[in-house]
C-alpha cells in the first residue's frame, strides 16, 4: 500500500493521542513504523517540555496515512473542512440546483427547484427507489432501486447537468450505494443478501464481494478518516460491522448497548402503543456518521431514540445521546461543528402520518444536543442533506408524502408535497472533492 503524507501543524496533545501514532506503534506497521512512531513521540515530548506554559501548547507536524488513491486529508481536526460553503467543485458547479426525491411506493423521482420551492419534474425509475446517490467523481447521481422482495433491482443514472434520467442498469439488491474513498469501487449494499458487492464505479461490473452473515439489515455506512475501514449498521441485529477495506474482510461486530429508557413529555397518539413512543427495549441502528476528528462514529438508533457513540479504532461504545423519537438520518453542518439528527417520530417501519418527528442538533465539540426543532402538526423527517450554502436542511417526510426544508438558523420548516413514501433524497450540487455515497456523504 502506498502511503500519502499530508503535513499539518497540530498541538502536541493531539499528536500523542492520534490514531496515526497508535497505528505506527502496532504490529501491522512493522519495525520501520515503530521506529517512526518513537521518533515522533520523542519530538512531541521534547516540544512539550520546551514550553514554559505562558503560551499556547507547542505544535509539531504529523502525517495522516491514507490508503493509496484516496485524496489527502486537508485538516485532520476536521475531515469535513472541504464540504464548507463555497467549496463546490468545478464539476459539481455545472449541475442544475435541484432536490432529487425518490418515492418508494410510487416508483418515481420528483425533482424540486429549491429557488422556486416547487416540483419542476417527475420521472419513473425502477421498483422501490430507496436513495439518490452522488457518484465518487460527482458526475452522476444514481437512484438505487432495490426491488424489495423481487429480483429486478437496478440503478438509474441521472445527469445532474440536465436533471434527466438515463437507462437503468440491472444490479442485484441495491438498497444503498457507497464508494471506497480511493474511488476504485462502488459498494452495493445488498441488504437482503447480507452482502457487500464491490463493483466498477462506472460500468457496475462485479469486482468482488464481502459476505456479512451476522449483519442482518446491513444498510448504512461511513468510512475511517484514512480510508482503511468502514463501519456498516446492521438494522435487524442491533449491531454494527467493521469492514477491513484493505484486507477485504469483516474485521468484527459490535452489539450496541441498550440505553436507559427515555421519557417523552407529550402524550402518545391514540394509534400508538406506549412502546412506540418510548421503548428503549431493543436496538435498530440506521444512519452513521464519523466525527470531524475521525475518532468517533455516531450511530442513529430508531428504537432507542438517540445516537450511540463508538470509538472506531477499538470498536467500543463510549456513550449514548438521546435525541428524539425514531432517530434515523445524520447530517453534519457545512462547518463541521454540528450534527443534524432526523427523528422520524415513530418506531414503526411503516408509521402513521403526523407523528412526533423532529430534528435534534448535536454540538460535536460539546457532544450533546443543543437545539430541538419540532414540526407544527407533526411529521416524519427521514433522510436528505444540507444545502450547498448550509442555510437549509432538506429531509424527506417518509410517512407524510412531503419534503421538509428546515432553516438551520431558526429551525423553521416549510413543506412541499411529493410522491408516495419519499426516502433518501439528495441535494445537488454540494461542496466537496469526492463522494463516498449515500445521499451525499462528501469529503
């Protein structure tokens, strides 16, 4: 594996606790790696000893080791630095400004012009469209039609320059789509097969597969800061799976802890069981996102009503943050300071409209909820993304057949009617250099 070195100036305490230094000390790095680690450690300690305490902590250089072909990490303290407002790439900048909404039950995609705040196009796609996924090179948007309980799954390409769909390509069970950080493979998440299919990102020809037999309901993922591994959620097992992308194997599983029961102040609706409002009796992990510094993974849990926080290197859960009923989608703010958490308002897979849906805002630095946005009259915010300027959070209203636009400064929300059961919408274009998939996880 070729190593790309990116030099940054960082505080000594960051160096001493960094994952890169831990890796260099490990057996996998070999003798040369351990010698390098010892040298870095000695320099850091010497720099620390040289400080008289009157100025800010001394800084030394460190290197982020990334897998070959992966774009460099520009800021190790904030891997979201390149998705900030104003950083739209020249390729993405050619695209029409649109919101693409896949509707699961009506088998179509609605196209919204965000400046006009109305639907301007609609086209049919394959059976059961789940997510609209930007390709690694930002040139294509893929509609993942997984054809639930059928054998005719497909991916429909959309040209973002015109907003028009092309001919669908047959692909087995594409519930979701991700891309390896080096851009060499598209990862088709074959949920019903308990399998990850690695395919050519352009032709979709099969390269190889990784079986995940203990990950029932495998569906969402995010990648380590250096591209070495990914963590996938196992919806029906209450667990997560760590995938070694270099060794092409499952590295391990982690059963998520059962948090203490939450409490809900408002009375539950007459059609809901009390357990639908607040059970915390089982786990049902959904979306997952990595922290800006690459140390922690935040995992939405639709049954536990919050997010589990897991150390990716050790694969150990550290704590849990309660966010609201039916925690589902996770989206970082453009500056990487906040995590927007979509709470779908129900624990049911097929919930009722006008539920207790909301959006919670987690401060990454404080690691706690700092704001809660309600939907007047109730709702079911599911999945989406943040606008290019960071001023709006767009989410599908899964059980209400609408799309929500939240003002990220005030939490105020407006709605637009769409097709039947909207799911993983994408906002396009977005800032960033490349996409690792889902509804626009860019870096």
